[in-house]
């Protein structure tokens, strides 16, 4: 109480980059299903608000075209583990070359999730859209439709990955890594030991306590719908929140 609050400053730094507010856009796939401009519209909106955008590996616009649309906007590239190590390393190197500022590495999908399979509402990406970051893979493997791309990717999800795999991926780039999907304090401490510089989570207080004093930043991802959700996350120790579905 009795503090001068006549002026408010919501700015924050994320991985050393100053943003106008502690609210970023979460990586969300195939955005052109919602609007023809897809990820290009999103990155323009992010630029207008001077914040940051997480870009999914599963986009309808290539990561290079998104970067070129707003080259000075802070962007983080989301990737996940594949048994095709060349495909993973290539995605990371492409992101680094295009000016992305960090890699958001999804670690909680060692197998292809059922929500991405035909078992749920027979979902497929319409063939008039592109699985834009897998164009070279389509040519190399002779995959003609998005359904074939989706089915192939489901076969190269890698349940054998471990912290050594993460160490290898880190060695391929100078970009910082944020691990997306850490759920326990034990894994949070391992993430710190293996050089992660951020953790993106659904479970907050336990993780915040586990990395306290290490310099690792913690972000909340998922379920954020209101400004009061953001306030609660900050009060519980998050540095910023990432919002996905409401943006779409």
C-alpha cells in the first residue's frame, strides 16, 4: 500500500529481449486453417504489440517466410524430437539462419499424440494448404499429400530420446533452449544441469522453486484466457505467459 502507481510499466525481458508485456504468442500449428494469412497475420499482430511469437514446426507458412515478414520481431522456433536426426538439426539450423532467438523444444511428446491422428474427428490438414516446413522432406520421400506427411511424421517420433539426445541437439546451435513440457521439479533440475535457459510449463509453483537462483526463466503455457490468469501466473513466479488458442 501507499505506493505511487500513477504510471504502470508492463514491460519484461524474456531471454534478454525486452518486450512490451509478459504475454507472448504460443506456437500453434497450421494457422491458415483459421485465416488465409495464417502465421503471417499473427506475426504482424505480434509486431504491432512489440512482444514475441513462438512459431510451431507445423506451420502453413515456412519459418523463413514468417521471419521475413517481420524480421525485427522476436521469434522463437518450436521443434520436437524425431528419429531422423538430420531433420531435427536442419530445422534448428534453418531457424538460427533466419534470425530466430531461441528454440522451444517440446519434450512431452515421445510418441505421436492421438489428438494428431485420424482417430479424432478424422482430422487432416487440407491439401490446398502446405506443411510448409516439411517441403524438402516431401520431395525426398515422395510424399504427395498432407495425409502422407502426417502419417510419415507419426513414424519418426522418437520414444528413445534422453538427456544425451538433448545435449547433442544443443551442440548443433548457439541458440538458447527453452524446454516445453517439463512437469516435475526433478526434471526441472536436470534441465538446469543440461544447460536449458528456460522452461515452458503447465505446472508452476513446484518448477519455480526448483530453479530458483539458477537464472533459468519459467513461462506458463496453456489455459491462459484472461488478464487475471496472467496476473496469477506472474504472482506464482512465471516471467511471462504464452497464449495460443485465443490468438487463433
